[in-house]
DNA sequence: GATAATTGACATTTATAAATATCAATAAAT
DNA sequence: ATTTATTGATATTTATAAATGTCAATTATC
């Protein structure tokens, strides 16, 4: 935690290079993005750029799909269980109108967040997005919450 | 939650009848059971019997598969996130050896639980099994934990 | 006691999610 | 400047999860 390696976060790979590194097609990457599984950096020209951390994140998604046999909608549903509200510590009013807090089909970072604390936050750099890319980290978070509760 | 309707819980339907009520085949029901999605009542002769609540539970599973497009392994993974340890209030020692607490592929009720408080508990009648059949109830539980934590 | 339903194990089929292909337009790289 | 890669949108293919089929043995029901 905390020690952020700039080179890990720096968006350097084009979508073509990323696809080659991941042994998947460009189309597949765009599909994953459309489904809200990840958020790539975008240049002013709208072209995507991927960091090493992005690649790792997508490798993790691939394992979920290919090894764990979890469907994309399954992954999205799992992401929807991330207690982002507890990380962000948003207000009760925010929670009332928040699609992430109230939904159970999509990751919080796949929504716009009008009228909440997340309105002007950049999801790609958000702690929630960055801490819970790995599905298994979600259970650890749930454990953390319950044990500190004793 | 408290008011238990006996007729809802009473195992009355054979697997053939259950399959007809659910518009699926007997094979599919057995497959779901093998995957640990639910636990039917079993007669001494080893034959399954289903209660009305069982039927509702399986309808919910069907919606997850057919409407939400979550794969069976996805559902299992979601079930594995249920904080059973918090419901059961098992000990730290129990948690160390518990497959449910430490795994992230299966519902707790699909494991044997040697050397833990759950060792002699009947999963089919357990609060964890009965409270979290509906996937959406899991997020509500997570919310509950985090809000009482404020 | 005879017919119907269940059991588990293994094989097969089918439905569809996931992955590609194609396209014309735009941007990047050499 | 020309080649190569990107964009989004729509259509098509493929890989495989999910659902059935079949079997002989056991149990339930009429």
C-alpha cells in the first residue's frame, strides 16, 4: 500500500501493444472496457493508453474468466459488492442517490456520480478502483470490516 | 428472521415435482446441488425432498443464471463472500482452519467443517444458508456491517 | 407384486457468452 | 506523404457452460 511506483502507473502501452502482451485481441479489450471492468487512460485524441498496473489488472480479469469460469456479468456483480461507500466515507444523502450504493449489477466506477462526493473524482485514480481490481481483495475487505467490528 | 412458517419449510415435493414447478429438468436440479448452490432435504432412503422455500431459492438462482447472466461459478464465488463468520460468530481459531473463511470459490454450506463450531451444525437449517439465498441480500448485509460501524 | 420415480455416473446436445471479423473514419508514426 | 494503428458500431464465429439424454440399480407408490 501507499508506495506508488510511477512507472507502474504510467500509461505507456497502446491498445495494440496491450493486446499483444495479454494475448487477446483489441476487440476483447474494448469489450471489457465497455462492460466497465476497467478504465484505461485516454489521450486528448481519445486513444487509450495502458499502464503496467492496467495490464496486471486485466490479467486478473482474464484469470477470473478463463480459470475461475466466472462470466463477465458475474465479475461485474462481484465488483458491485465492493463497499466503496465505506472507503470514500460518503454521506447518507449521497448514498440515497448513488447508483453504486443502491445497485447490484455494476462496479461503482462504471457509473457517473452526479450530486455525490464522487461527482468530480476521477475513478481511474480512485482508491476504490485501485484497491479492488483483484476479486479476492474484496473478501479481505469484508473480513477487515467484520473483524474491526468486534 | 424469526417468524418461521412451517409449511414454507416443510419438504414436500419430490425432485420430479420440483423440476416441473421450476420448468427445468431433474438433471439440472441435481447439477445445481452438486455445485453447492442449494441443499435439499434428504430422506433416510437418500431421496431428495423440496420445500416451498427451496423452490423460491432455486427460482432466484435461475434468475441469476438466465436474466443476470451470472455463471454458476460466478454465483458460487458471490456466495463465498457471505460473511458467515460474522453471523455465526466463530472463534479466531475456527477461522484459521475454516475453508469457508479462507476460500473464495464456494459457499460455506458446501464444505464440511471439521474442528469448528459448524462441525455439528446442519447447514440446511443454518441462519447463513437461509438468510443469503438471494444474492442481493449479500450486499444488504455488507451495508449493514459498514453502517453499524460508524 | 408390478409400475413409476428415484439414484449416481458418464455421454451428448444445445444455447449463448465470449471472442473475432469487418467496416469507414480518424489519428499516429515513420 | 504514406503506412500503420486507432476509433466505434454492427455482424459473425467459436468455444464451452449449461442443460439433457441414457443407463442399470435402488426405492416408492398403486
